[in-house]
């Protein structure tokens, strides 16, 4: 049997954990700690075990998109680095070495099942700019139609501090939205979310999260002691919130329980989609709301706050009374009220250097003074998302 197995045209909606067994399309993310040794380098046996599970799912007719960390960690040993570099150029160098090693191992492992993999490296630009995310969406869809297993990672070799996903958990949530997945599965070295550190006696597994209130009394941990990843349970919970807000239920569990998870068994922590969730956001809006690091802040007058919040209007120069930070045109910025509370986040059309001369002026006045190129919004409504909603 080969990878051209047709995916069923329809499948039951994924509402419960058990529905994962029949989900039509699943995005699976695996963390660095589940693929590499503490000293760096790939743990081939663990990678092969995961591939066996995913290949079986693909050959049974389901679509699988794999979002895989591990490129930087895989590059540590070949470069003689004792731990993950802290500086961005060091991370990029490790990624450039490790990404090829990681994909080659995936290609060999999936080939044993008669399946082909396709590498898809994404930056945040690819889900923010309309032409980019359209291309990414079409590429992923075509790969799946051809029976290929896409292996997705952040393009660490070119990403910058200012425009990064920050971790592959958030990337996986956005990819799940991009490919219209029926479910997202986040795999790490921890089998579930607990109400206390799992090593503590009496710690209990949180089996089901229906909304933020279920986690209000839980302290969530960060990355583990191995130091090869960037995530931890905090980013997985954040990713689950992103995915469920986009209508994609999410399961968090360990890579060792991948087969049980995809079989719909009672493992891990299940994040269900709230029945009262807001209207489905675009991928760009999800990134802005949950994953974008604002490069600055724009202070709005009361009229602009009302226009943005109540009318969902574009932000015009006349409504901006102050700014802070250093940013370029196209960067994400927070829009705040007079108390400093964030109202919205958006992609700004002006840099922090040119914007001060425009504050408080109408677009018509700006056009008369500097030309028609200045008769535009500071933040267009299509590139803006409300916060706290």
C-alpha cells in the first residue's frame, strides 16, 4: 500500500477525545526533547517509533501534517556545542546544520513505509502576508493531496527576533488553522497537564480543559531541564488556546503515547472547543492576537478607542496621541488607551521615525502636505485584531 491512499471526503466532527480515532486531518507537533538526546543529536529510535505511528495513520487514509522541532538540537553535536546557543546567529547556525539531518532521518523512516515527506519551512511572514499564507496553504494542500507527509518547522536560519513564532507549539496551532485540521496533537516528554509538578506525590492529571476557568488554580511549568527546547507546558496551553479559538480541539500528551492518542484513548489532556467561541479568525488575526511580539505601542484618544473597539474601524493618524518603541512599517504594535491598557494589536503602516509628524492630523491634510501616499491609515482594519475579547 502506498502514500496515495485517498483521504475520506467527509469524517465525523472531532468533539470528544475518542473522535481522534476517525479524524480526517490531524496536525501533530513533536518537541525537541522527544527526538534528541540531552547532549544533542537525534535519538533515531524515538524518531522511528513516532514515524511508525504517523505512517500507519497516513496509510489508513488520514491526512497527517507533522510539525517537528529538533533542528537546532540536532545541530549541537555536529558543531561541538554543549548546549543550545542563546544568541540568534548561533541558533541559526545550529538550525542550518540540524535541519538537513532531521529531514534526512524523517525521509528514511517514512520511506520504509512507502511514504514520501516534504519539507515546509515557515516564518511568521508566511502567515501574516496574504500572498505568503495563500502560497503556504496551497503548498500544504497539494502535498496532502499527493499523499505526502509535510514536515513543517520554523525557518530558524532566516527568522529574526522581531518576527518569530517563538516556539513550534504556536506554529503548530497556526498550521492547524491554515490546513483546516480536525484536531491538533502536541507531543512532548510529559504525558499530560497536571495540577502540580508530575513528580510531586498526589499530583493529578487534568483530563479535560473546557475553558480558562479550568486552569485558574493551576501553576504551569516552563521548559524542562534538558535545555534543548524552547517550550514547556506554558506554550502548549497557549497553543491549545490558539487552536481551540480557531475551532480546532487539541490534545497534549507524550510522544510515547502517540499511538494511544491518535487512537482516541483516554490519555493526555484534552482541550475542547468552547461552544460559545468567537467567529473564526483569519490566520493573520490569530498570529497577531496570540503569537506576535509587539514592537511598540500607539496611544489612542477616546474617540479612536471607541472607533476601533466598537466599530472595528481602521486607526487614522488623527486618533493617535503618542507612541513608544522602535518599529518599521509592517511590524505589529499594540494600540492602547489613555490608561495604557491594550485595546487591539495591528500591523502599522508607518515607522516609528515618520509617525510622530503625522499624529493628530487628518489623512486629507497629510495628503495635501506630503502627497497621496500619506492618505492612508496608521493601521488598517484588515490588519487589526481586538484584544481581551
